[in-house]
């Protein structure tokens, strides 16, 4: 989908319902079988209502949040990006969010590449972001504008927490300045200047962390990791394999349970033996009572 500009974004979220959710870290192994039938249907479980921070990681990749769709719903999804290291971790993550295209074509960003961008951290819990006005050159409705601001808040706090610049055990606040001034009306809908925190209910109920979109992984044992906002909730997954003619067919299916982690939500890991080929992974919250599975996330990858 890439970056969406101008009028294409206006009115996208006119009918999006209220959402709930949070984020988490790594998890348990699943069971799987060769696919013979389509994945069963069910009803999704309600996710919790907190938005914990990322934990400190050894990787120097920048955590960047994007906006993406799951069916008729709209959520925030995260990718890890290789970014230049000449800037501080928060600035370079936000610069990627405003200027790069997501790996996953299902994700997008309404932000524009700004002429000026700077960040600072005061005390232990306040991040200040100062960005030039040209970053807001998209025509959004009020609902999408609110999500875009939260996209920035999530990315800034994720970058600060994962790099160890702030204590992820406390609530982190973000102040957004525009050309050094407060009270700017972002996207003509959201007044800036006051301290903001992560709003609950915006992170996708299910998303795949690794592999990232269109990466190549070595053959043999392939590790897949992801998150669910429902700790202990059942997930159904399917892997499709692409043929030489471009067609796809079921290759593996299975179920797994999102493992709870202290202060986080649910996490899952698949450890699968896979031959070389082109694949698509699909993961969704399993339903109960005859309703459909929900909040499916997909990921294309290659085994070589």
C-alpha cells in the first residue's frame, strides 16, 4: 500500500469501531499438521486494555509503528528497521516513520518527510519531538488524524524504551512541538502541545513479528514469532506455498496459544521445518461458538 497521500486518506475511518489492545514479547512452540482442509472458524476474544512499552533490546534496529488494516478494522503494527546511526534512537525511528515505506504492503503512513526533526528526553519520562510543519501535509479525517498522532507517540516511546534511554517500567509522556511552538492543530484536527501517552486499544490484536515481509530465511528450521493482545488466547495459523505458475495451496496449518508475559500480553512462536519455496503465513485469533476467526495478519516470506 505504501505511503498514502492527500485526499486518498480522507474519510477512510468513518465507520471504524472502538478498538482495544496492547503489546508483548516472545513465546511457546505450537503444534502443526500438513494442510488438508481450510482453517476452522470461531469468535475472537476481547483483548485487554493496557499499552505497555517495549523492553530494552540488544539489536540496533529501530522500532517503527505503521497504520494497517485487518478486515474492516484499523490498527497500529510495528516493524524493526535498519536506520542510519548518526542520530539518536528516537529521532531516527521517527524519521523512518515519516520518510520510509513499510515492508508490508498492508501498512501505510500518512506522515510526510519533514524538513526538520529533532527529539530530546527530559527527566526520566518526557520525550519532546520538534518537527516542521511540512510533516503534516496530508488530508485526514479526525479519526485517522488521531491514529497518526498515536503512531508517532508509539514509535517515539518504543524507540526510547528499546534503546534503554528511558525506564520502560513507568508511563512515558510525549510532547509534540511544530517549528518550536505549541498549540499547532495537527492535520487540522488534533491540537498539540500537551503531554500525551499511549492510548490503549490501538495496537493490532494479532501481528506477526518475524519473519518480516519478503525476507529470505535459511532452509530447515524456520522460527516464526508474533504477538496477541489476548494472553492465553487460541490462535489459528496457516502457511500457503506458491507454485511456479503463481498459484498458492495450503502447506501447513495448526493452532497455538498466546503465552502470557509479566507486564505484557500474549506471545507465540512457531518452530517449523520447511523446504525452499515462497510462502505466505496467516495468523488469526480463533473464535468460539461458531463465529469466524478475526484480526488476521499475513506475511509473505521466502525459504532458500
